[in-house]
C-alpha cells in the first residue's frame, strides 16, 4: 500500500506500519515491522482483552466489585471508576465521569491476578499473546502502559479484533460499543470531549473532534493511541485495521501527521 510510505515523512527516528483487513489478510506493510517499540497506552487494549478472557472463563465478572467503593471491573475497563489519571486517588463517584486512568488499569491487573492466582503479565501471555502467536510482545510492568511489541505482532491482534477466535464475537462487540454513554471527559492530548465515549478498554471515535484518527474514519472506529508515538485503530465500516508504531513521544507532530495518514490509508482501501 503506497499510503503507508507516508511514515517516511514523519519526524521520528524509526516507524513502521501495516494494514490488515477483516479476513486477516495483511494488505500492506512498511518499515521495520519486526522492530520492538514501547507501546505506552496501546498496552491497554491488550490488557483489556486479557480481562475479557478472564470474564469468559468465569474468573471474574464485569459487574463484580473492583477498585474504589461502588466500582466494578466494568467501571475500571471503561475509565469510569472515578480513579485519578496516575494515582490511586478517587476523583468522582463510579459511573459519573470519564476519568482516563492508568491507575484504574493497574487496579484491574491486580484484581485479575488475585482472582486467577497468576501474575497479570503471565495471564496476558497465556490468554492472549501465545494463542495469537505474539512472541515478540511482553508486559514488563504496568498493564496500563508498559507493553512492548512489534507491528507484526499487533497485526495479529488487529486481525483478532476483526474476527475473534479467543473471545465470543458478542463480547468483542460489547467491548467496542459505548459503555456509560454521554459522559464527558478529557482525551489525553486532545482536551475536553463531550461526550468522551469509550468501550471496555477501547476508545470509540464517534463524533470526536479533534481526534487522532482521520476525517474519513467512521464513527464506529475503535482503538487506542499511546504517548510513545503509537496507535492501533479498527474501522469496521472500512473492513480494515491499521497499526503504526514510532519511537518519538506523542506531540504536535503526531496531531498533524496521523489524521492525513489515516485518511490516505482509507482512501487507498476504498479504491481497491
């Protein structure tokens, strides 16, 4: 795909990208797709997927208590537990505000580790990474932000999101639909959003503006970006997903570069 060559123009030392269609075909890739990059918050969808496996296995339930008083596993996954961004301090009653929270994902990881009697990083490996053949991916720290992976591995995860094998399709559909609709909140790097819609570990585009995806991205687009210069989106209307990893911290360069890149990818897919 010629559109993927646009990463050559990004002001970053290293970048790689790929597109995978809904049938699992890699439509194109560019750059060092086997290079391991820090994922930052693109770790969260992987951790969320492991949490949903734990739900389907019966180890935990979405509506069981977890985290602050009144909060549940569902609240932690949907950033509505009330926990602050990076500290274990309660800022709001559960379900009332969309407070994007690394702390919430760390509490979630601890909760699942206790319920399964398996360290969360090991649970993620057994539940998600090994079955998908993601041998270059690891979680050496926080389930919110410390994952390391490659474009090649994340393409396998993006294919799974479009045609689930590890989870029931209805579970993935629920995780990528709005949970607690109508809540306002801050999208890191992009400011206050009303509404600030999320699913269970996945951000949902809806009508957000400004946004890190493209002007042509459908409202159903879901995924995540990371402060290390990384993103993964799935656009069900386009029937495709895109992974792009770089080694420069998110900032104005990404705000400028990512949307036209995504629009070029979508235009090329439409033209096929």
